[in-house]
């Protein structure tokens, strides 16, 4: 309560034009409701600071004082902070996995894009691009929430997360056959064709076989 009164209340007073008139006289009771929601959602000091900075940046849902539940959402980390690719990048990976890589194990960059492909990737062939994007937006939002709550699990990074670097590697592979692309990817330490528990074959190891 002390931290909320000293750090959050002043920012609400400045950034939300209705706060003083609606809650100023009852700020302690209001902050108590905020505190209950923050504790319930396990929002710590770092999250509180994130929410306050978001308020200062004008990122509240509206120009009015956010409800405790709305403020909690502002305190949660963004997809970028969690290392999750953007929606456009995830959709790109889904298209790759269902297109050129459909007969191979696509090297997804994150668990979010992998699950997105697993859950609705097949719809890419069944509905329009606009409809597919809306479906992806809904599922992406749900997966982000799971990630924020630590319920998503993890996935080994196989392609770089940043679109520019990932596209450069993919373009190199697209110039080759799917088998030759494997060798290109392995130069970057990526082997999407590797089976579970399979050991990478050291360079030149095949040379002596069958001799």
C-alpha cells in the first residue's frame, strides 16, 4: 500500500483526468483493490514499474483511470519482452511450415509459433488470408497470455528470432533443394532434421564408412 500510494497514485493523478474527482477522496480504498489484484496475479515490483511506465507513456486502455484488472494487464510483460516473435513473424513461420517445409520438421523459433502452427496451421489452406489472420490473432493472444502466466512450456530455439536474420537464412535455403538446405542450416548450428537422441555426425565421419 505504501508503494502504491507513493508511486502509483501520483501517476494516476497526472495521467488520468478523472482520478482525482472520482477516487481522490477514496484513494486508500482504491489502492487496496489494486493491491489485491496485483497480489492475486503475482505482479511483483518489476511488473508494477512496468505498469506505471505504461501509464506514463499513455498506453492505458482509455483516457480514464484503468480498473485494477486493466492495470494488472499493463503490468504484464509484452510479447517482445518475453522473446516471443511478432504475430507477423509467427504467421510467416506457419506458412513456411505448411508450405515448403511441409514434409520436414520446420525449425520454429519459439513455442508460440510452433503451437500456432499445430493448432490452426491447417486452416491456411481452407480459408481466406484475412480470415486466417483473424484466427491467428485470436490464438496468438491466447498463447501470449499462457506465456505470461508461465503455462506455455518451452521450445528449443531453432531459427533466429529476429525476422531479418531468419529470412536471410531461409532465403539461402530456398535457393537449394530441401536436402541441401539442411547443410546450409547446419552451418548456423541448426539441424531441424535431427531425430530425438540422435547424435550429429562429425564432418567426414561418413567418408570411412563402407570402405
